[in-house]
C-alpha cells in the first residue's frame, strides 16, 4: 500500500542559494508544493563557501534543510534519515555525486531517484568519460530517472543505460512569484542567464547584433560570470546578479525577453528552461532560439517567437505592435498556467513514484 504522505529526502546542489545556478528555484517550487500536498521533505545540501556567502533563502519554511560537509557525514550522521525515507532523490551536480549515489542506492530502503536538471550536459559528460556526479553503472541502480529533458533521450536512458524508468520532470515556475504587473517598461529586450561559453555565440548573434543595429532601443543582460573582455554595445545595460525576488519585476519591465539554450540541450531537444516559464508567467513575450520539441511546449508564432538570426529579432522588435505583443504574452501565460507550475510537477512526481514502486515490486517478486 502506498502511503498518502511520503517521507522524502532530497540531496541537491542547493536550495538556500540561487547564486550562479538554476537549481535552487526549481527545488524551492517543487519542495514547497510537495509540502502543501502533505509530504515531509528533508533537503540535504553540501555546505560550500560560494553558496554560504550568497544565501538568499537560508531557512526555507517548507522543508527541513540540512547542511552537510562530506559523504562520510551522510553515511554516518544522516544514514538513518536516508535509509528510512520513502523516496530519496539525488540531484545533478551534487559534489561527489557518484559517491553520494552509491551510498543512497546501497542504503535506501525506499525508492531512490536521480533528478537530472542538466540531462543533455550529463550524458555528454558521461560520453566523454567525465563522471563528475554520475557514472553509467549508477544509472541502472537508481529506481527512477527524473529528467529536465523529455523526448527521445528518455528511451536512450532506459535502453542504453539500463534505467528501470526514465520520466520527464521539467522545470516549473511559481505562480505566486511570477505574474503580470503594471510597471514602466525599461527595456525593449532583456536576457537573464549565467554566462556559459556555448550560450555566448547565440546571444551575440540573436541579441547583441540586433542591439548594435537598433541604437535607439534599450537592451539588458542580467547574470553573473561574464568575462570582463566582452564588449557590450552602448545600449546594452549589464546587471551582474539578479536575485529571484527581482526576477518578476525584471521580466515585467521588458517589451520582450530573450531565451538562449545550452548547446547540449539544443542537440537533445525537448529541454525548456525555467526562464521560459517564468517570463511567460509574467505575460512577457518570448523570443527564443530554436530546438526540437519547442513546439511541444509553445506554439511558434502564436505563443512564442523563434529567432534564427539578428534580422528575426530586429523584425520582432520593430514590426510587432503593442496589442499583438500583449496577446502573444497572454497566450504563453495561459499555456504555462495550465501545464507548467510547480504544483503540476509535484503531482507528476507522485505519479512517477507510484509507477516506479510498482516496477520495483514486480522485479522483487520475479
């Protein structure tokens, strides 16, 4: 019999700090909704200095948060917590993730799951022999593989790597934090994202080149870790770090917002980013690069605008009138409210838990 209230342990990159990562906002929304549905969640986070000095939610009210210092501490002080849980989830990019995964799959008496917030990056790393937080043999040991990426990659995880069950658990947004506001429009086009080598060329091609040709319009790029040698057009404002509490205001202050996707995620397809959902929830029209599966999330032309060049971006900014702009944003908002809130993900996780438990019980019987 499946209990209506689960004891869930999540060992993730971070829930207390959103500094330079998109994991924290995902975990916050998911855990809060699990808590609302009556589940008890303990979140274990490695205590590292770069998050310790940038904790914007040091004590989440919807879970028990534990900062640990080593795998040995997990296997000692927190062994009983892990072993007795109904479900133990290990996230991608957890420090010493392979050792953590080996521990969890060995001692967990309930179900064990890997939550891959970076699926295409993870598999690309494995293919290069880079086992930073996951190695091939460990995939089959987890009872459930939860993936930020859907589509064909899930079959690959099952058939090639031996996962008993691989299911999509996309990113999500919090409708209590992201919604339309009446505010002055400061920028014609904005972008929010941490610097990465593979995202910078499309950012240059789709946004910065457009900015150079539209000197009368205002642009903004927010996010940390951009190299000092980048030459920004004069009409591009830079914001080094934008905490989650400021994201809603940021999106509502733009006529359009730009989405740029990691190269590995473009190759895999079916990899919506949390920024897509957050911006859409604010009713801000999206201009995005293209990837396979984007049409399964938003209808191109009606709910999202696809840019393949600076010329496309320029056309959208110059040719779309105010009424049409608002209609595009409202249609995207309606879509994410119906399918992509954190509450939807909590319910999906319950479904996957029951499915994985059934598979495990059948294997045990056989």
